[in-house]
C-alpha cells in the first residue's frame, strides 16, 4: 500500500514543489495550509507521515503535533524549517518530531529524510507488536507469560479465523476446554454458540443422542424431540473433549458427519445439515491409540488438521506464580478474605512443586487455602502437606542433598556445583524450579552451566 503523507505548508509555491516531489516518490499526498485543515484531514485520512512547517497562519507546528497526538494520529512527524530556526527544529524533535529538514531542501534530501522516518515508524510498530506478543500475561481466560504459552496464544490467533478442525492435546488440567473456547471467541463465530461435550462423561448408549439428538419415541424415555450438540452448535463451535474415549461405532458416525456436514437424529429419517466448526481434545497419546486400533485412522486425519499442544504447568516456569496470585485474588474476593499475596517461602514451594494435576490442581490448592485461612499473605503453614513433604516416590530424601566428605573439606566451588546438579536432577532439569529450591536467581544457574560447559 502506498504511504500517505500529509504536507502542512502555507506557502503555495513551496507546497506545489513538495507535492510534485512526493508524487514522484510514489506517495499519496494531502495538503493543508493551516493547523485546522491539517487536523481535519489527519482525522479523516490518517497519514503515515506529516511534513510540518513550524510557522502557520493559525498556530505553530508545535501546537499541531500536540493536537495530532491528542487526536490519536500515529504518524512520523518531520519538521520543515528555515536556517534561522534550526534551534526550534531541534526543540520540535524533543517534542516528538522524528527528523527535520531545512529550507530550501533538495529532492534527494526530502526523499532520504522521508524514507528514513517511514522505515523507523514501521520498525517501531513491529517492535511494539512483538513486545505486546511476548509480554502478554493473559489471553482469553489463560493466565501466563511464559514462552510456551506465548506460542499457544499465537497458534490460537493464527487458526481462529479458519474453518479447519483443531485437535488440542495436553495433560489433564492444562486447560483444553479453555483453549477451545479461546479459539471460538477469537474467531468470526464468536457471536454463535460454543457447545462443549465430554465424551468420557456420557454413557456409551447415550452418546449418539447427545451429539446428534433424537426424535420422540426413539427409545425409552425419549418423550419429546431433542436437539443434540451438533444442532445446538450450528453456526458456532462444537468441542468434543476426551474424544479418545469415543466407542468405535460412534467414531464411524462422527466421521460421516464430518465428511457430509449432516446427520440424522436417533430414531429420525430426515437428514439435517449444520455448519459447526469442530475442535477435539484428549489427554491420551492419540497416535498410539490409532496404532493400537482403538481410534480410527481416517477419523484421526479428519480431526488432526491443526494440532495444538498445551504445555504442563511444570514446563511453564514462573507462570505458576502468576496463576496462583490470580486464583488467590479471585477466591479472596469470592470468600471475603483479606489475602494480598504470597510470602517468599510459599512462592518458592509453589514454584518447586511438580503439579501433576496442572492448573486444575493449583486452582484447588488456592481455593483450599482461601477457604481455610485468612491473612495478608499466604505462608508455608497454610500450604497443603503434599507441597511441603516429599512424595512417596521420593521417599524421605530431602529435595536437595549435598553429600559431605567425612574427613575432607571440599572447595566451595565443588560443593556449589554438586548442589546445583543435584537440584537439577531432582527437578528433571527444570532450572526455575531448581533455582527456587536453592533460593537463587535462575540466571545464576544458567551462568554456571555455561561456564562449566566452556571449561569442559
């Protein structure tokens, strides 16, 4: 798209010359001779760059820049001045101008200045967008700023506008339904229904009716016509959770529905057509299920168009603290408690815990704390015993054990290295958790590892 430049110049001859240059550069050019005209044009046709003469009939270039910024105009400001007012031009740059040129200027000078300003503006916009992406601490119900979750957010944004089926995988409690809901809410279907169905929670003989509905008299207890999840999700999104639990005969019927976009309710004779985006999820290894013959390969390829894997909580670094604080705030408000945060020891223990139940387990722990306790800070004494005591698999060994020689004193560097390696082994090489156990900054461990690798 051609850059749009707003030229603010009240001298007709100079304005005409500048417009000729801008046209030759391939830019769309709007011209204003006053502050008022410039404001009217910029708010109607937002420019990419503004060439501003400092001396205007109804005000100064300084005033115009301030009013343009107040109006939300995001453009590269370039001040045009005469030799006698170079000092004023420098002052204008302090006020937000990106560059300045001095009258009379050559066509080449104008072109270089303008191209540099436009390129700088573009790079700044890209940098701000990248920072916004990397720094997001929440996204459609998710809480987390780790690189693993930023990748999840980007995938959701990329796939949201498509009609393609999405297959969400991840351990129990990682937020698979939350991911499906986020895809729906970020999509053009957001105003239509989002229908979630847990295939593992429905009796096998009722699953077909739950998905496709039934007509009156189809079976004992069918006292009226009933629309199933597929019909309810027409125009929106149908989320099939725990799809790996679906029986083989139902897999055949689901495959036919995906192929044709239509179905027949249980006991019915009329074919019904719907437009529903399908999102499926499982905490099983679905490829292993296919290889074992428990899940149809053709259905797998129908559903597994865009894979989305949710990371376990133990792989999300300090996200665990962000989520714990979030739940603490929410539950404290619900229960009327006075919690304001967690103390350092409680944070270290929460960060070091393995969280096999993932976010769902952390949610339950925080609710338990809020219900049973009160105070400004969550302390070690308020945490459930399993977060403080070692698990049965770990026996009674301490979290970090540094063996000591009975008859010799080792150099501090040797003791330090052994402690760090022991902590890393205990946490399956999870540096943030190891750092929490050792009560040091993760950067310290990264720096030590790099130094040891270099020495080796």
